């Protein structure tokens, strides 16, 4: 016989500090969960949607790019493109440089 599973609603994570602390966001009365935030505001903070608080990691310095910084203030994609362009420019400069006269 086939067993059927019933879908259950996921519950919010349990509050820390026995529910005595509350979220530090003004006007929120939910119980503290992590970093001084309730589960709802903590999720927003992770997605960088929470006003007045920096995100959890630095983002790429290119406009409109919200990816995590890999090196030199750029995400992995933009950093690889920068390296490729740099190598291309160095090769072009080396080819354009006049040869040293033989003595």
C-alpha cells in the first residue's frame, strides 16, 4: 500500500535567550534569534534588504552587481574579466615596444 505524507507548515526557528530578548529593529516585538534580530529581519539582513544595516559581506564595486567580493573589490566574474583585459594590454604593450639595439 502506498503511504501518503501530509504536508506540515514549517515553524519559525525557536527563539534564543528563552524569548526574553526581542528584535533590535525599531517597532518589532518578535523574539531574538541571531545578531540581535528576529528570524524575519535576520533573513532580510542576509539578503541585504534591511535598511540601516550593512550586508553580511562586501559586494562587487561594479554598478548593479551584488555578488560577493572575490579579489580587489570585484566579484569572481568581474575579476576574471579584469585579469584577461590586463594580460591582453600587457601583451600588446610588449609587442609595441621597440627592440633594443644590438651593441
